[in-house]
């Protein structure tokens, strides 16, 4: 049911708008769907690798999309960001490996959908702590100032810098997102560090959520997945909400059957916590065992899998 529902929504609503914006310039993408409800709506994220940015900029130029972008402040800033990323001498080009355009489900039906934009640093998170703080701060200040424009206030900038400086030795920001279409524009930090490092880190940055609930959940999920990431939203303050990403890493020793059973255990556990419906478990497991076929207008649907949230 999940597979058929996503195919139908894609075909009827999102394909014409998204294809117009990207053509066939990207090959990597994910769907995200809520686990706690039986609603089959989804968010769509498209990835542009560093090796693909020239093709995207050329596509935009040939189809005169720059003129359309000028009508939207967010898209105008995104175009500036992508153009600078395409400049081999820029700090963005030197330190960002890929970017993701994330379209919320309600945006997909708009004539001109607006995305959140995520970007990933390359080697900065593996440098020594002093260089990490200095270089990542400079990179993110440049990137966010370009994407937010006047909306990148001193308060948001200060909060982002505080979150970077507070990173523990084994901590990193593997992605940062500019949540541009949201009513309250914010920055999303996607962090990774040992579970035990999260309490002091969150306390230092001024997070005011439920520490006991978060840590108990992280510790239990860490026993069911290969990796745990925590996402935090920042605007004039640090949001008390959080997101958790569970990751399974592909290895030569991990066969398909074992990977599927690990995911089944995770979904069953979430169902027991009322964080997932049985219907969604069946849909996701069915999706994995029967990948989508190629879409008639391109290749984006071939072999894609859902990411749940």
C-alpha cells in the first residue's frame, strides 16, 4: 500500500513541478513518511553531488529558470548558493560534498515548490578541534548568510556558533539545513556523537527538552541500529524538539536477510512505543522487498527506498 500510494501521489502531483526544476540532473533521492500515522503523504529529497552541480546550473541556464528564481527570495538565494558552490575557488566548493533539496509534502503540490536545503561538509569534521571550530564556523556562516539573506539574524548566527564550539572531541555536524519554507525560518543541525556525550552537549547549548526521555530513547535505539544521529532546530532559541535518525551501514558481511531482520526489529520496537503503526511497518518492509520500477518520465523511482521519521 505504501508503494502504490507514493507512486500515485508522485505521478499526480509532484513529478511535473520537480522535473521542471531539476530535469534529470540528479540520481539520488529519498522519500520520508511519518511513522505514527496511517497517512501516506511524504516529503521528497533530491541530492546533487559536487560532480553534478555544473549540469544543474547549465540546465537552469538553458531553461531560463534564473528569471523564475528572481521572483522568489528563497530560490534567488538558493541559486546564488549553488552558483558559488560551482565556483571551484569558493569555500563552499572546497568544503561541501553534496546538497539536498527537501520538499515538504504540502510544497509538492505548489506550482513552484520551495525546498529546505541541506549541505554536507567533507573533511572539516575530521580535522583537529581548533581547525574544526574555525573552519566549520566560517563555512557555515558563509553558507547560511547566502541562503537566509537578511533572515540570518545575529541571534541565529550566535546559536549556530555556540553549537559548533560545544562539539565534543568525538562529535561532528554531518549536515546542516536551511529550513527556508517554514513559517519560522530555522537552521537544522544533524549531529553525531557517542550517546553519552549528548547530555553535556545539549546542556551546554541551552537545549530545554526532556533529557531523561531523550537519553533513554537514544540508548535503546543504539542497541538496534548501527548509528544514531540527533537533529536539532535553531532559530532565536534552541528548539526543545529533536529528531533521531537510525542508520544501518552496508558491509560485505551483512546480507540482505540480516539487514531486513534488523530493520524489522527496530520497527517492531517503535511500534511498541506507539511511535509507529503496524500498517507502516508492513508498508515499509513490503517496499524494501519490492523496489519501485523506473518512472516513465525519468529514472528517479528506480530502486529507491523510504526513509521514515
